[in-house]
């Protein structure tokens, strides 16, 4: 199906890989939950054979998507050009962009203005988990409100808890301790971290009374804390980390996480 696609549709990149099929299935479920159209996009090479092959991959992705969400509105696009550039262009008219794990997904997540979900499984090549809570990394960055808003919405759509995580560790020693230092006031630091998380989440419990929101303050760097929480989650939501590009925590999740990762920017 072709034509004008509503701005709040979901865009999914298709390249014939198993990761792209996992992303198409994940995006189809999301489109059904949100009651929005799904748009499948393949960026092909310049030759006629590239177009034929690309359209075949799009048909396979459509079958995979409709197998999980048969009633969704679905659009296909096969266009020649630079893969990240085209996906970034198309993401500008989508409410959400969903991509399979890989270098292109990292490149798009680093530059897209809207939210991007990079679909990952518990192990490389596996489908993404469909159980567990939604986890949100609650830092002090400008994207905090956008992260929490997106994460609460996803938790409510799935009828699962939201786990708000504020990881803390002494930046001077990080997680490289061979023996934990005895002069660290762990109880005091944990209490301060809990207070900081409570302050950052202030108002969200009242704004969304139907959401079950839990707080976690692990003694860990943000990357390690969120990677640990991701092991039992179905989605991890984080802020991009920088105005343009990705922070170290986001990159760690995109390369090593065991659940889909949503990268959200302030105002995105």
C-alpha cells in the first residue's frame, strides 16, 4: 500500500536480515498497540536487480508483520540512496523509528530527532523479549521528561510496571574496585541517590496514577546498572546523552543490551 502516511506512523528499516524481520514484528505489535500505520522502508542500490531484491525483502517483512498484527495499516517504500541518510529523512515524518540492531541503527539513533527503538534479543540473532517491565534510565539530562513520558506510555500500553533506574557509583573509582573501599558511606550515598531519583520522578506518579512505577538505585555506573536491569526487561528507554550523537551509556546498551532500546531526545 502506498500514499500519504500520517506523521505519527511507525517507520521500520528493512534489509533482508533476521534482525530487520525481528524489528518488523516488534514494530507491527507497536503499531497495533498505538493504532497507527506501519511503514516499511528499504534503501536499495541503483541497479534493477537491487530493486527486485529489495521489494522481495519488503514483502517478507510485510508477511512477518501481518502475521502478528493482521489488521494494521501498512505502507511499503523502496528507494535508492544512502541508507542512514534516507532512514533519517523518512524518520522525520514518523512518530517512532524501529530498526534491527547493527551499525545503521546506531548511526540513525545518533542523529534522529524523534525516538528510535533498536531491537535486540537476549542473545545475538534472537527475537526480542516480550515479557518483563519497561526500564527507564533516569538521569539529570535535558531529555529526562521525554524519557519518562515515553517510558510511562510504553508501560501502560503493555500493562507492565515501569522501573525507573538511577545508578550511582563513585566516578573516581567507577566499577574497577578489586576490593571495595572502606571509606565510602554506602548507606548515605544510596540514600542520596534514592532522594535524587524521587525528586526526578516527582509528579509522574500523580500524572499517571494507573501506572505502576518502581524505583531502583543500584550501586553501579549508569551503563552497568541499565545493562543489568535490561536482562529482565522487554524495553529500555534512555536519553540520547548529547545534543547530537550518543553518550557512552546509550552506546553500551545498543552494543551489549539484551532488550530493545528506545533512544529519546529532549523535545523528540
